[in-house]
């Protein structure tokens, strides 16, 4: 019974004291998230384009390497 009262007191304190502090902080966080979203999407797109460029260049270099590397012949003894 004492545990129930202690838990109830903690929950009541969290709701009455914590909620008025939490809601403005969540609102500020949401506004910052919305403001910074275009920047995050821009850097995501630029990073994707740079990654795509390196993938294409790597595939070309790998293809040229495979084209000019000597063929190996496997023989069974």
C-alpha cells in the first residue's frame, strides 16, 4: 500500500510539475525540427548524389581493372 501511495505521489508530481515544463520544450523542439528539415533534406540529397558519383566511378574503375587484368586459368591436377 505504501508503494502505491509513493508511486501515485511521483506520478502526480510528474504530471503537475513536469507537464508545464515539457510542453513548451516539445513545442520548441518541433519548431526547430520543422525549420531545420529543408537543410537536412538538402544535405541528404547532396550526399546521395556524391555517393552515386563515387559508385559510378568505382564501377568504371573496377570494370577497367577487370578488363585489363590477366585471365587466370584453373587446371585440375
